[in-house]
């Protein structure tokens, strides 16, 4: 018999882990900026940080304020009909009442696969989109479980949180690219000790290459933690973990052809979905979602 898991404890644990991972990315950003400034000139540290922050914020905030439009357009979603998609509307209304959140705008995308995602910068601007496959294959409790999961992303401000992550990753990547490209055009350290400077440059190059990769790995770890958190918060809304657990079991048992996996959705959209739309079987540091069996096990223990 598996140990009982409290959804309250699970929510708090995953929030804490997400915050700690954000701190890790920020530390990477500071270290990378410091190493590069030591190679170029210590007085450049502040300038490098300000430039990377402004550039990354400008780029990401444009996407942030249009996140729902970009996401919906990329999957060719259409506004759901209150008559044709009545079950979808009822499930969303029930979860809106349970969560205390405003009713999100509802959309449907063409796909035989069971999947869904939420987007929008705040609860007032939120949207939820489900596949036609989800509406066909899920019963009332399972669909409510999926909607509750997506409402949880909205309630937990996960879009805002992941935007912060994207800003930090962008800053790390920008600094790394500035340094690597600048090596070709600057006469670095001409008045410094040669061996020490060469050593610093080698360390800088290694760190500039590895830091963006490490930041991306941490970002995906945050994404996986937010999925566990959304599962737990979804149970808080429905008080019925079996619904979402059974929906995930149906998702796991689906068979999608390789051609369909590659052609249906943009890869950048993958972290938004309730499950990996590309059905990648190998679980590793670059996985966008936690292992589906682990998610089912946790839900069945609540």
C-alpha cells in the first residue's frame, strides 16, 4: 500500500523547489557576468549586466503580453462553441467556481491526441485550449481533471513564473554570446600577465558554452516541478484525483505515429501542454514533462 500524499504538502514542496531553481539560474547569470568582466575589464561588470537585462526583458516581455495569441495561433486553435462544446464549457465553469478564478476563454484545436494547455499573463486574460481528441475520449470526471490542471497553472501564475525563467535564461545566453563573439574582435588583456589571461579566457569560454545549457536544463526542471504542482492544485479544486489520474493513463496508452508527432505542434509549445505532445519515451534532463507514471502514482496516493 503506497504512502498517502497531501496535495497541500505537494503544492508547497514544488513551489519551493521552483524558487530554488530560479535562484540557481540567477547565480549562473551573476557568475558568468563576473568571469567575463574579469577577462575583459572588471569595470565592465555593471555595463554587461545592465545591457543583458534590458535586451532580454524587452524581447521576453513582448512575447509575454502576447503569449495567449502566439500560443493559439501556433496550433491553429478556434474559439469553442457553447453549444457544440457544451461538455467543455460545463467542465470549465465547474472548475472556475471551484478555483474562484474568472472563467477563461475556451478554445479547441484539431488533434486526435488527448492534450490541453493554458496561457495568458493573468487570470483575467487566461485561455484554455483542448484537443478535439480530449473532448471525444475523456469522460466528465477526466475532462474536469484536465481542466483543473490547466486552471491550476493559471491560479499559480505559472506563465508569469516561466516568463521570469525565460528572462534569466535570455540574459545568460546574451552574455555568453557577447563574450564568445567579442573574442574575435577584441585584443583582450594585452597589458596583463599572459598565462593568467589565457587561463581566464579558457575558463570563460568553457563557462560561456556550458552556462546557457545549464540554465536551459534548470528551466526544464522548473517546468517539470510546475507540472507536479499543477497536478496537486488540480486535486485541490476537484477533490477527486482519480479523474486526472485516469486521463493521464489514457494519454499514456495513446499511440501516435512518428509523422504525426513531428508535424502537429511547434516544439517551443511542448512545455505548455499537460503532457509531452511528441511522446518522447526517454526521460532525461531535457524532458519538458515529468515521467507520466510518477504523476499517476502521486495522484493515486492523494
